[in-house]
């Protein structure tokens, strides 16, 4: 019975990893704007908001396939999730975001799956300490990575 139980656990863990991998791939071209105030009207067009920011702040003519607010209405503005037409455009946005939005109260971030977000947050303090010591890491494909994209196992 124990052997069968372990096999089922292993299969379940494998399936969960595959589902997360598929979700990660489906979010490949997605980004999130965090902190953009919501308008009073319900007819807010998120695509126009995002394309306007990309045109004015990023000086880029990038078309957005889809955009919408995410989450429940509350005290804070909901994130705007948007999907670019290509992964290359997403990378362009992410690379230029720090400089383009340095004087704004909002920022852009990668759209991560729930599992990846938990993994990223779990080691965030350790990564901050490493950054202070000169070790630069980035979170990609569900792992913290160092130079050249190799997985970093120090966290």
C-alpha cells in the first residue's frame, strides 16, 4: 500500500509541475502594471491605457493583444494584466521599464503563475542580501538565476 501511495504522490507532483510549466508558457507574453489608479467609470479601456503608457513613457509603438484589470475591487488599484503580440516586445518592455518609469508611482512586472510567485517570494529577502553583496539574480522559469541564466542554488 505504501509503495502505491508513493507512486501516486510522485505522479501527482509530476502532473502539478507540468501544469505549472504549461501555465508559465501561456503567460509568456504577459506583463502586469501595478499601481495605476482606476477611473470611476466602469467602461475603462485597459488596452488604451497600456498602449498610451508604452507610447509616452517607453517611446515604443507596441500593440497590445489583450488587457484587463485583475482581482477584486478594494482599497488598492487592481493590476492591469496585458499581453503583447510577441515575446520579443515583452522583453523590450521589461528591459526599458526601470528607466522609463523611474519617476512614476507605478511599475511593470512579469506575470507569474501562483506557484512561481510563491517560490519567488520565499527567497526574496535572501536575494536582497545577495544583491547588496554584488550578486545579481533574476527570477526566470520558476528559479532564481545568476549570470548567463544558470540556476542559482545559493537561495
